[in-house]
C-alpha cells in the first residue's frame, strides 16, 4: 500500500508507520510532525496526571473528608476504576488513533445518523473539560507560589506577605503565558520537556515521601495511617460513608488527563500501539507512585485540625504546613520545607505545560472538522508543524475561566468542577457507544481487551455515572449560597449550552469528522 504525501510529494508506505497508515485510512493527511516515541507519549499523560499536582492541590479535601482512611483506601478505589476507564479508552484509541480522540471515537461508534450529534456533545465536553484542567492546574500553581512567598516572609501567623486575589490571578496569567511560549516550540522540544517532567514527578515523589517523614520529629503510627477516620472537620455531615465519598474527590481529580495520549497520537510513532500503551502506563504508574506519596506524607500527619487551621503558618494549606513544620521542628527553620514546596511547584508547572499541549491538539482537531467558531484559524500549523493559534486559544480560555475567582472562590470551584466530572463524562460517552450501538460493529485495533471488552466497558461507564452523582452532592450542611456544591450547575449548564447550540444551529451545518484527503 502506498500513497503520495500531499505536503512534500514523497511516497509513504503503510510499512513505515502503522499510525500514519491508520490515520490515512481514517481520512486524514499527516500535518503534524510524527516524532514522539511511546515514552514521550506516556510522559505527556503522566505529567498531566502529575501526582504531585493533584495530591498537593486537594490534600486538604482528603484530610477534611475522612482523613487517612479516605486518602489511603480512596486512592486505591479511584485508581482501580480509573484503570478500567483507561483500558476501555485504550482499546478505542488503538482503532482510531487521531488527535480528535474522544469526539472522533464517538462519531465512528455511534453510526452515520448519530455521528454529528455524538461527536458534537463529546467534543465540547472534552475541550471545555481540558480548558478547566489547565485553569485548575495553573491556578493551583499560583496559589502554591503565594503560599511559598507567605512562608518565606514569616508565615500567616508571623506577619508574612499574603498576596491579594489580584496578585494570584496575575501569577496565573503569567504561568499561562510561559506555557503558551513553550508550546510554540517544535514538538521535539516539548517531547524532551515532557520526559523531564515525568522523571521530575517520579523522583520528586520518592524524595519527598522518604524525606518528609524522616525529617519530621513527630510521626503517625501505622494504625493512624491505615485506620484513622476524620469526621471532625466535615462541615456538619455525620454519615461516614457520605464523608468517605466526598474524600474520593482528591483521588479522582488527580487521576485525570490521560486522554492526552490519545490527542498526541498524530505525533506519535506507531500510534495504534503506542497511544494505548501511553494511556495504560500513565494510569498504572500514577496509581503506584501516588499511593506511595500519600502514605509517605500521611506518616508526617499527627494533628489534622491544626493542619487545616487557616491561622497556621501556611494559612491552612495542609501539605505546605506539613513540609514547613517537619523542617522547622527538626532544624529550627522551615527553609527545607519551602524548598520541598518548590519541587512540587516545578512539577505543577510541567503539568500545566503538558495540559496546554493536549488542549491545543484537541482544539486543532475539533476545528479541523469545523466544529469551532473561526475553525479555519485554529487548525492552522506553523513551519514547525505546531498548531500555534490553537495554543493561544487554549491559554486565553483557561485565563478567562479563572476570572470568576476574583468575585468568589465558590464560583471558581464550580467552573473547575468540569475538570473532573465534565471530563470523565467525555471519557465515558464513547465507551458507552462502544458497548451499545457499536457492540458488534466495532473493529478492534492491535490493542484490545478480547472477551472482557464489554464487561470492562460497562463497569467503566457505571463508575463515571456513580462519581457524577456523588460529586454533585452537597459538601456542607446546612446548605447556603456559600456552601452549595455548584458542580451540577456547572456541568448541567455545559450540557444545556451544547445541546441548545446543536438544536438551534449546529445540526444544520456540522457533519462530524470530515476527511481532508482528496479521493
């Protein structure tokens, strides 16, 4: 099998690269540079999952709702079901290795009549969810930098500098700008940075999980780490199962973003094999490394209420307080803890960089099929084969999604809740189509689950349905405008917008994925 490459006039053969051949069969010409190895593909997903990012950002949530029991066992529960979701996605990715990822899968799996609607819904949930991920990552980095500055200048109870919300949003915008500039570089550079990010996450986790409990003068017992259930700070909620469920959010939020491996397939060698490997290995290694990190940090936790107290050194930022106190009580100075927080900050920075890369590839693919306003602008690539306009679109949208934080952090949390629930809905939709409408017609790729495909797929779909309900429950009682969980409003609002835009406009002109290869 051979065809002429429209870009350079050379002859390409299916034997050269199975991913390239499969992309051509699916109706797309090669426009992005196919230069990523399986390790690079894995590195993008692994650095977006970024254990140091997710655990650090939401460790307060884990300690508040259930404490050590919720973090220790909740991580394994969320990890197990996330792996099932990932396995189902990997199987579909093997058959359809395109940058469009989830929305393209939905189009192919739903059949000709439903393809435009299915890809429209999936695509918008996916891209908005990805923008929300970048928003939450870079905003959490801005907050961590603010805490580092606070501790470096004396702490919250020692006259330290407390940055205003305007300074924090300025940090957020600055980090997004840096990530945009980095993503203007050729993919070979991003591949290198991605591998450095993956190594930094692994080494950082192992250094911190050993160093912090070793330095700490007070350590928790094994019994505390594996059996203590915290219900003292649970905001009026009395039911232990309810509290435990809310504590799962930390783990589930952390194990998000592995669709990046699918979005990078048009730049990955032998993507029908290596894309699935990237998804599965990113989840599996994250589960193991993340659990080790959680155990190590929790062994340095002895007084949960003091860690969550807004009047402590770190202003209530639990992990920052753990790191700071470990060194301060041992050496009389918390400088070592601040340096450790710097290690985490670098990991979060890399996470944001990779997240923008994934965002831009999704925007590139979605606009290539005409689904976005001004689509012709967003799917252009520059001389380095980078979708540069899609990069800048992604960072601008992520900055705008953080602006509600200036009015209310509650409103901001509603926005970024799409990062977990909305994105997992996008994950589950093509899997649902795979186990229903495409149950018999789906053509498996090199990676497949064999006879377990339908079972794994159904469990994955049911898990996403479960967490969608659980994470929409109130997180405090009595329920007021300041304690209301706005997740249903945020996700429901996105659903209403996508469906109404389909009914009023898109159904007349959007036809789903469109081949860009002339017959």
